[in-house]
């Protein structure tokens, strides 16, 4: 499990004036995810998942999607 800030914090991380601070934080998260080498990448925040997708080759899922798959519930009903 990786617990690390994504550097987004709402719209703060998307503002150009905050990029110098935000991007290194997101890169740290991406590096930790790559190092963890898990089968699934999940995050409960859509904005954080955007940072994860940008920093890794992963497509993050929401934890409820992961749980639904574990119970055999199809993503499209």
C-alpha cells in the first residue's frame, strides 16, 4: 500500500503558479507506485487518480470498482 500526497489538493495543483511544488510531489507518488509493483492501482480521489495516471503507466480504479470486481459484479450493468 502506498499512502502519499498526489500534489493536487483540489484546483491548487492545477494552477500554473503551483506547478513547481505540485509536480515533484506527484512524481514521488508515481515512483512509490511503480516501486510497489502491485497488480492494481486504486485511489478514491478522481483528481489524485489523474496525477497517478500522468506519472505512471497505470489506469487507477476507484476502490469500489475493485471491490465490485472481487464480488464478480460487472462494471457495466
